[in-house]
């Protein structure tokens, strides 16, 4: 009898406990069914917040203007802590934007990509690509441009290729902030910078965000490459890269060194459908070929559009293993500065020069000016 009573009590406790737990589970289910919101009441986003971003701190949202109308300049720190003067042009397309790294010629600078191009309505290549929805990164190679000027030795060739990987890591960070799509990444190199760009793509792990993942580089454009430039032989590094990355080679038919370098790898490149070789009836080289040769810039932009802008690749978050530092951020507003120039000129014209002496009576009529007391 005692056992029966004890058993009944145990069942009563168990039923009560089960009822309580069931009610608690139903309440939790109802709470979890509500829409998840952050502290501000806005739906959570899958991209990283802009907190702690030096670019966001530098740009005043009220003064910066619309995306695609301004760019940043800053010092990007490479993996060996070398500062590299750089410019970043954000895109108006946000997370769907293609992105391009522009690599200048030897002993020149990223300013070449700001100079007006004949076919691009007076814009530089960087500004034109930005206006077409691209995000763009340019930088002065070590020892050149706005960096401390010096002769770069042969022992730094690998470090220069690593500098492009540091540029990729910067772009990867902007990708995770929802500003562009690193899956639509391309690179354009001029002169010996073309050899450097393809040598970087040749390196194991180039443009790879995590180990075991395919590289993000989706197109390469080499303008006036050299047979041997930046310490890299084109015929050695270009063919293996062309098997997996669509590649455009451009050269002037009368620019013998570049034309011969391109012809030496033409057969290897033409094995891939997406690869292309363009020659122009010109002796112009590198950035001059792009700026002055008819149809050259147009051919480059069309190739980038076909392989990057029109590439069906959806944005997805990435894990950034090696973030890079940057500093000295400034915002540049080309349109605002251009609009201010006529106003400044009008003000200077209207205001009398402070240093100019007032004309003496009769001097503007061709009459002799009265002599001063000292001259008498």
C-alpha cells in the first residue's frame, strides 16, 4: 500500500514537471518567433558594421556626397610594414560592385590613372571605372610615386608581389563591409607593372581568402608587358595563370619589346576561350597607349565588363585571416574642387591686388606723373 501511494506521488510530480516544462517551451517558442532586431530597432544586416573603420571616420556623410563621386587617399601598410601611398575609389553599386587593382609602370605612379584619357570623356581610368560602378584601388609601388624614392633591388621583387597581396587583403576587408564583391576582382598592369601583376597571380595563395578556397582573381589585363620586367619572365609566369584566369594582352605593333613579348606567349594564351590578344598600329607604350591610342581604353573596359561587371557571382561573407593596417586617410572630392575653380578665379579677378600701387593722377591719360618731393 505504501509503495502504491509513493508511486502515485511520483507520477503526480512527474506530470506537474512535464506540464511546467511544456509551458516554458511554448513561451520560448513564441519569443523566438518574434523578428530579431538590434538595439536601434533596425533589422540586423549580414555585413560587418563600419565601427572602427578609419575610412568611415574620415568621411563626413553630409559632406562626402554620393558614392562614386569621391575617393580616399591613405598609406597602406604592407606585410613588412612598408607604407604604400594608395587611393581607393568606392563604388555606387555596393556589395554587387566589381573591383579592380591598377598597377602602374616602373618609375611612374598611380597618378597615371588620374590623367585624362582620350576615349573616356576626359576622365582618368580610375575615375571612369568608378563612374561605371567599379570599386578601384591604386597604389604607388615601393620606392616610387609618393613613397620615399629609392632604387628597388632584385631582393625586393617578391616583396613587391606581396604588396599586391596586401592590396587584396585591403579589398577583402571592404568586401566584408558590403562595399564591393571580391568575387569580381580584376587587375590591370602597365609596362613592367603588368609583369608584376601576373607574377603576383602566379604565386601560391594569391587572392585567396582562406586555405583551400579558389582564388578570387577573375580577370587580368596586361598592357605593354615586357619579356622580363620587375624581375619576372613573362613567358614563364603568364601561361600557367592564363589556364585559370581570363587574360587580356595589349601592345602597340610598333612597340617592338612589348609586341615580341606578347607574341611569345600568344599560342599559350589562345588555348583559353576567355583569353584575348589585342595589338594596335602604334609605337605608344603603357599608359600612353591607353591614354592616346584610339580604341585602346575602350577595348580594356569592354574586357573588364565582360569578365567582371557581368560576372554572375553573388556576395557572400569571407573570413579575413590577415587584415592590413592603413593610416593618414584623406577624402578627395574631384567634382567639388573642379566646381570651385571658376569661383576662385572670379573672386581673384574681382579683388584688387594688395601689392599693386595705386595709379597717380594723370598717369592713365598718358600725362607725366607729378614729381615727388624727394625727386625735387
